[in-house]
C-alpha cells in the first residue's frame, strides 16, 4: 500500500510538472500569436491616431527629407550669396578701373592741352617778337642825350637817313629841349613828327 502511494505521489508530481510545462508553452505561444495579431504597422498606428483626433507630427522620413531640403536650400543660398559678393567685388573693381582710366585720360588730355597752350604761347611770342623786330626798333635815351645824339642813334638803327635833317626839325619844332629819358619802340616807317611825339611822350 505504501508502495502504491509512493508511485502515485511521484506520478502526480510528474504530471503536475508536465502540465506546468505544457501550460507555459501554450501560454507563450498564445501570447506571441496575440502580439502578432495586434501588431500594427506605422501607417496603421498613424491612421488610428488621426481617427482619435490626434495631430501627428511629420514622420522621421519627412523630417529627414525636410532637413535635407533645408540643408540644400542653405547651401544654395550660401552659393548665391558668395556669387553675389564676388560679382559686387568685380563690379567695384571695374568701377575703380574705369575711374582710374578716366583720370589718366584726363591727365593726358590736360598735359596735351598744356603742351598745345605752351606751343601756342611760344608761337605767339615768336610772332610778337617778329612783329617787333620787323615793324619797330627799340632805342634807349639816357640822361644828357641831345637831338643830335638821338638822331645819330636813330640813323644807326636804320630809322632815319639824315641825322642833320632830324636835328634841324627837332630844333625848329621846339622838341630839342623836351626829349625825355627812357626806352622807346620806334616804327621803322615813322616820320620825324611821329618820332618826336614818341620821345617827348606827347602821344
């Protein structure tokens, strides 16, 4: 009787252990099946959430795309900004070059104008000197010179031909005592009266 009770208890224990193992495996399988059945995709979760009135943020993929787009846009803006700055620098350089060129052109033109003016003045001076040398004869009357000495000077300069005749004219017309010291330009074709008027400063 004791032997049967022992086998009975042993069998009962084995049965309990076996039952527990089977139940555990069954529960595990059931739980896995429930999880698989209840597993929802990302899209299904979003649809259900929107069905409950929840506002969903953009997905990670969308965020990633937006970030990529934003990064590309920033890079494009940077490139455009760099190109704009480079173009502005180039434009400024062109303006400076144009101003420098205009300044050089103005300087060259001014130099040319000055040169032409100097040449014109030289030509004018030469013409005046030529006129003076051709039409007038310079003489210098110093203190103590008489009509006779002035006549000799004029004869030497080629203004008059007869010194005595000039002296007589100056004496008869009352010019001899009125001769003034100074430098004069006497026309080559001047008459005695014209010469007398000049050296006495009547005109």
